[in-house]
C-alpha cells in the first residue's frame, strides 16, 4: 500500500521516528536544562506492545523505515526486544537508531542482532573538556568506545551528528573534516534549531552551515558533491577528495528541506506529530487495539501537516502562520 500516506502537498510518507523515552544521561546545552528537568511519568510512556500496535498500522499504510530515538533511547531497558518485534512486522524494511553513544559499547552487538542496521551517534566536539561543557556530564571516551563497538558490530554507515554552535565548537569544524577524511565515517553538521525555545538564546548560538564550506575551502579540502549514504534524508552530502569518509550538511533553518519531507514522529508519551516544529499532535493511545481508528489517526496527520516549518522566520523575528511547539527535542524525539 505504498503511497497511502500522502499529504495535501503530494509528499509520500514512508518513515516514522519513534521516541522510546524522554530521559537522557546527558544535559546538552542546546537540548535540555542542566537542572530541574521534569520527565514524563513512566506510566504515560507507550509500552512495547503499544508501540508495536502503532507500527503495525503504520506499516500497512506504507511506512517502511523506522528510527528509534529519545531522549537517549539506550536508557530504555530491553530496547533490543522492541527492535526485534518491530523488525518482524511485515512491511518494515529498515530500523535505525540515534544515540549519544555512552551506552552503545555494551548494546551494539545485541541491537545489531535484533535488527538495527544503522546508527547515528551525536558528537559535538572532539575535546574531552569541551564535551563536559556542552553535555554537562558524561565521558567523551565512552562515546569513542561506542563508535568502535558500532563498527565492530557491522553497522554501516556510521554517522556522527555534530550540532554546530557559534562561539562554542565552530573552531572544530576543520578537525571534524579531518576525521571524515581519515576515517570511514559520515560526519553530519547540523544547524541549531529553535525547537521548544521560548527565549532567544538559540539565536546567539545559531551558525549557518555555509561556514563549513568556507572553512573547508580555506583549509584546502576538495569537496565533491554527492556521495549518497543509506538513509541520508535531508543531508547535502560531499565526498572529501582522497578521503575515506564523507560529510553532510543539514540546514533546516537556512535552507529548509520541507518539500521532500517523508517523515512522521511518535513521541514517547504517545503523540503522533506531523511536523517537528509546529504544536500539532494526535494522541494514539485511545486507538491502540483498533486498527481502523489508528489508520484514521495517520490519515488525519496527513490532512493537517503544514507545507513547511518557519524556523527562518523565527530567526528574522517575522510573524509565523502556525503555533510552534513548546516541547524540547528530548520530549519529541531527536
């Protein structure tokens, strides 16, 4: 039934991002407050049975790709069991995972066996002291161990997600370019998005990704457009001439990619979000166990999905046509 989930603008949706928890073992400055975080009550989180029920209907409507997210998904116990159950659903062709890597060393092999084929690992700095500053806790060494474990387990490709922050880690852009040149990794630079920020702090950190291309030229890197990677989604990809890896640029603010959006999001507390940026959500729990009711929810998501987000308008202090979400990324699913 490929193509059933088509919105008003002709975009076919085959990709569902599933958050399994809003909890995280880090407190990255662009994602969560350092203290006083109020997590969802465990009873409000979808159970594995409920998630499986949602995905069965989604798959019957043409959803073929899943990504497991959080918070930090690896803090949810028994995640490999959920992955195995989802991988067994007819129509599901691929399951990937986004993680901060701290717990990946011990779970990489079991997740690979369960059915995860690709991993994205958040890595905003290569400096241990700066890691503690950005993440406010944790050990960078454990992230590197997680990357090594992912490679050993056979994940391909391994993507590193680097959120660029003006005045914080932009001086490491060249170091990340060298990493992509010297190792078989796909380094993705991501613009800082105004998700769940009522204040204007994010503007002080926002850095357009044209800066990456400028520094690459200044440092003598020869970038060759192209080099698609599996599941590359909205990333503009480049090969580094003579290098082992590649880089990607994800610029939702300066050059949004809404016209090609093919994804929906399921929050850990059971809300289906047609768009990451806007407030609109549909609660799925009342439809669990009723395939027709669940089907109507997915079709409703298609009917209310806007043509695009308006993050650039927020950057320019211009009026917006919808109401932005107040949820932070950890509450929605990265």
